[in-house]
C-alpha cells in the first residue's frame, strides 16, 4: 500500500529538492509540477491528498491556480498549503481568499513544513 500523495507546485528546483529530501523518509509519495498551469493539470489528473502551492509561479500564479482547483469538484476539498517568500505583501490573505487551507512563509524550517503536512494529512 502506498502512502498519501502530495503535489508540490514550485518552479525553483532547489526548493523542490529540499521538500523531496524531507519527504524521502516518510510514507508520503511526492509528485511535482514546475508552473501553475502544469500544477492544475497534474492535480486534476493525479488527485493528490494535499497540495503545496508556491505563490510566485510562471504561466499562472499560485493564487490563480488555487482558485481554479477550488472551482473543480475533484479538488475543491483538497488541502492546499500556500508557500511564498512575500510574507508582508498580503499574500497570506490573498491565498486564503483564493481558498488556501494554510499558509507558510519562506524561508521556513523544513521541520515546520513537515509538522504542517502531518497536521493536515496524517501519515498512513
């Protein structure tokens, strides 16, 4: 039996590697997308149990991607964690208004991210 699936939508390879390494020792399965449009498509195709959404993305923003996922029956209730380095610009409120379940500002402690993931999506 495989673990629960997490989709990480992030254009920065280093950030993806940090999360990849973090989740390696867990039962979670990680899938990745490199931009907002690909992230929405992958979420609808794979139906992940949780989505980590960078806000500053190519093609469409994480805010717009979150709105689109909330409008789809398949992903309307999927927990979405908005992640951004623009913590002071009101992105947290914009993310919540778009439908994000939780918000995490960069830089963050990988262990804080893992705690948040486990709170929203307990390991199988």
